[in-house]
């Protein structure tokens, strides 16, 4: 995925250096070439040999080291970089760059590069919220430097708040996105994901087996390609992708309402969720007791989200999903016509390595004209790329 890409990674001193090792490992597994520059304080937390072993490249720490070949090292690395990542990025290195200070190998190389520079800040929450740091960060943003938003939680010092370096998987996703171009820049995409639930009484509810994995993969890939993504999801055990607006809902009506709030301004609606088609006519105020051998429940139809917005759409592209157990293509074609979809992604949820809980899927994309394209078993993220690429081509044609 990152074959042939040259990433120069700066590692500055902080406890989050241990997470930087994971970042390098993940980038290396994607076939990126990684050169590491460590500050002296970073080398106090993790030995340069660790990064050298994982990156399979020499690690630079001291600007005055004797060069291994005849070249000015900070200039050669600055020119080599396709992307320059600093993770963790302390308040110190960010302050240096913001004020034009180049007094060690890392700050000197950043000053010399013309590559995109991406900082993953990591520091105490009070430092992160310090007005001087904020001014430095905003100054760099104005000059085109990019920042990966840190997480919140318990910090190494014991404080609770914002300042934790973003998780390695999120940093790598951000780097992938920086190479994927901006095919969807300026496009607003709504993606629904996961199941919905419908309460029966205060302790019980109905739902289905949807895991949300497909919808979350679509959100991740769309965001990587520059889209402004709103992810609307029912209850799932997944973390939303970095940079995505996330809206958590429970019922089908709540999902319908959430889509409605964003639909007029969106370019694309991807209905990857599996909302329940019916809900109980009434919800018991108290727990239903098991006093009878049988109970009778009455249900009323929920709004059909795809059909409703398909009917009122103007220039929006609407993509549907058809989770079927029989007559897969035939049922998918009927849904395209009935719901006024632009194309539909159909799959047999009973097939091995496909369906709700699997990390892989086997799909057929059926177009508005009825033509069907079969895809082999792929990871859901790869399926998501195929879908997003098709949407990108439709938006740009």
C-alpha cells in the first residue's frame, strides 16, 4: 500500500516514544521506506537500535556524527522525504519549528524539507492547552503544517485530559490518506453503519447481527481520500476513524432523523447500516414477566431510510446494501428500482467469510442499469476501497 514511499519520521522525547515503535512497525508492514531521526531525549526512552531493527535503516541522532557516506545528512533526508512525520511531537519541537529554531538534527531537517510535515502531538494536558503552545500550533497550521489530533484520557503523569499521542493505527491511517490524494476533497458523505435496536421493555430490545465493520471501513477510506464524512452508527464495539464526525444512535427512527439533518448538504449517502424494519407498537413501561407460555407482540413498520431519501434526492448519489440469504441479485435489482439507488452492494450473509461479523466480505455490485460485477473474497477495507473508487469516478465524471 505504501510501496516506494519514503517517510522520514522524527521522534522527540516523551513517554509516547514507545508507541512510535508500533507506528514504524505498521508502516514497514505496508512496505514504506522509513528513515528515523531521534532527538537525544527520545533516545533516553527507547534505544535507537530498536528503531533501527524495525525500520531496517540507520537511525540518526547526533547532527555531528561522522557521515556514513559523503552527503550532508539533514539535507539528503529532507530531500528524500515524501512525507515527514513527527511522532511523538513534543511542545519543544513544535515550538522550535514555529519559531525557526534549528539546533539539532530533527529541527534542522524539518526546516530544510519541502515535504508535507505532519505532527502527532504528545504532552501533558496543561501544556497542550497552554496559550503559547496553541499559538505555535496555529502558526504552523497557517503555514501548511498538519496536526493529528491527540487523544484524551489518563496521561503518564496521572493527569486526565487531552494530550495523549494518537493511537498508532490512527497515525498510520492519516499517513495513508496523505498519499491517497484528495479525490473526494470538498465532498460531503453520510455513511450509516451497524444495527439499530428497538426496545421491548426497560431491559429488553430487538436487534440484529450487524457489526458495523463495513460502514466503519467505508468511513475510514472516504476520509483518507479527503471527504468530509459523517458516520451515523447504531450500537457497535468499534472506534470511529480519526477525523470523522461520529453520531451514535439507537433506533431506526433516530437514524432516519440523523440522516435527515445532513442530507440536503451531502453529495453522497451510503446506507451500509442494517436498521430494523419493524418496531413494537408499544413499549412496556415495566419488565415483561414470564407468567405466560406465550405472549403476543404487535409491530409497526419503521421508515425505510434509503427509499425515503431516494425519493427526495436531487443531485445526491445514494448507495444501498442488500444483505440477502437467497435470490441475491434479483432482490438487489428490485431494491435499486424501488429505492431509486445509484448502485447497490449485495452479498449473501450465509456465505462463509462474508456477512455481518466477518472481517472479510464477498460482494456483487449491481448498477442502476442492472449490470452486476462480482468481487472475490476481500477484507472489508478493500471492499470499501472498491466502493469509494466507484463513487469517486461517478462524482468526477
